[in-house]
């Protein structure tokens, strides 16, 4: 029986190789379905790891105050950020947070409209101008690669610290210390360059590697109405995290007229928001994959039916010389299983190629788990068994006399 099974598999493989084009088109649905499932799950796992690494880097006790409310249940209006934008922050909010969290480091981040001009005609439009305070590097645990960050004495000085991408794009080097550029017609001098910031895929946050950082006082001189788009808060001790959240939330709510049109986010909330986003994407791609596998299974069934029709005379001869229904059934079932398993293997290879390309060309770092690969392989086998059964039964139950008469 074991050698007979190997013989069936060898015969099925030869038939598939003989009709390469038809076999590939038959397997295409299975290939797409398996590749889709593996790729989206690996992307999800990679994003979760990247977010977790970023959270661990800046510290799990970092709080972020933002305008709007983060959706904690399904129905978020923003797929990527989970924010319902229904309010704004102000400079008064920064003072309120500082008063409520008197033993915490508080760092506001404000956006300054306008592009940076460099050389004679160059305009840097790929990043934002962020006005902040001297505590930004310490609150983010981010080091300065070259030069120094501005201090409290530089609050109104026209100095700037660049992300490494901004430095390269503007000056063609990662060490443009002392170089000057303009923002809204005002000259600024580069005093430092940040180390590379870790990226968080699928987030709509500002890419700090592309950003230009200037002192808060200088930012207000450029734009008097500049208000923070978010406020970073880090308690002096991690044990004070819950107390700080409570005090900041209560003080801001009172300041906003008992309207909570803001959010005080813990580091873990970012991971939860990412999980919700990835769950939605996984469900979407899972539906596409299910349809692809269904189409692939129907294709396998159709091709197996065609094979049964083409080889009807052969079936009659085999039955006439003593082949049993089970032997005929095994033969055609083997062909269907070989098609589906080969499609599954090609799908796994395709997923590996897709993940490799994403790692090279994007900030995504997919992580392929062996469990999902085994599940995908198992599903491909099940597809072959389910959709190969009907054609195989048709061949096995064929009357040998009518089969022999078939031309």
C-alpha cells in the first residue's frame, strides 16, 4: 500500500509537469490565498514587535496627551490612529499639565507651518518643523549623534537640531553642524543631529528622522498662535504613573469645562491601538484569502474533472484488468492533493519573497512564524482533499464497460 501511494504521487507529479501551464493556473488561487495569509500575519507580528521595541526604548511610563479621544471599542473613525478628532490643545493646557504633574517632566510639541529654505533655492518639504523644550531627548531616551541639543538658555535662540534624514536631504551629510537655513525668512543654525529614531509602522505620527526641532520660544516668535499638537509627560517614578494619569486627566477636564475632548495615553494604549488596526487588516486579508482558496479549490476540482474525462478509456482498461474503486479513487485524489500542496508550497515561497522585499524597501520588518506556515500547509492539503473528492468519486464509480466505450 505504501509503495502504491508513492506510485500514485509520482504519477500525479508527472501529469502536473506535463501540463505545466494548466497546472500553474489551477494552483494560482491556492498560491494567492496562502501567500496572503502568511504575509499579513507576518507583517502584523513584525509591527507588534517594532511597536513594543519602541515602547521599551522610550519607557513604559511615558504618557502622551493629545487632542481628541482614542476609541477603545470598535467603530473608530480613524483606521490608523484610532483618534476621534473633536478638540484642540492650547498653551494653557501645557501649563495645566505642568501644574498637575509637578514631579514629572513635561514636554510640549508644536508644529510650525512653513518649509525650511537652504542653499539659495532649496526647499525642504519632506519633514515638519517642531517647536519643543530642552527636555525632549531625555524624555524620549534619544541621544544626540553630533553636536548638542539646545538648552533652556537657548529658548528664544535661532538654533535647530535635525533628524538624520532631514540633515541628509538638506545638506547631503549627517554632520551639517554650523550650517544655516531659513524658516519663514528667519535664519537658523544647526547645533546638533539626533541619533536615528525607531519607526512605528502603520502610525500617523510625525517621523522625527525627517523633522527639524527648534526651541519653543523661537517657535512662538515665528508663530504666536502655535499650540502643541501633543504633550509628553514622564513621571519621576514609574510607580507614580496611575496618579499622574488621574491628576492630568482631572485637571485638563476641569480646564476644558468638564468636556473630555482630549486623551491621556499610556504607552500600552499605542500597542492596543495597533492591535485593533492589525485585527481589522487581518480580517480583511483573511476574507480575500478565503475567497482565493475557494477559487483555487474550484479550479482544482474542474481540472481534475477534465482529467477524469480525458482518461476515461484508461479508467475502463484499469478496471477491466482488476483495479478497484479505491485504487482509482486514490489515483485522482493524489493528483488533486499534489496540485494543492504544490500551490501551498509556492504560496509559502511567495510570502517569503514578499516579506523580504518589504524588509528591503520599507520600514516594515515582517516576522514569519512557523505555526502559520504549518497552518497554511495544512489548509492547502485540506483544499485538495475536499475539492478532489467529487472528481475522484466520479472516476472510481465509473462503469468499466461504459468507460471502455468512451473515445
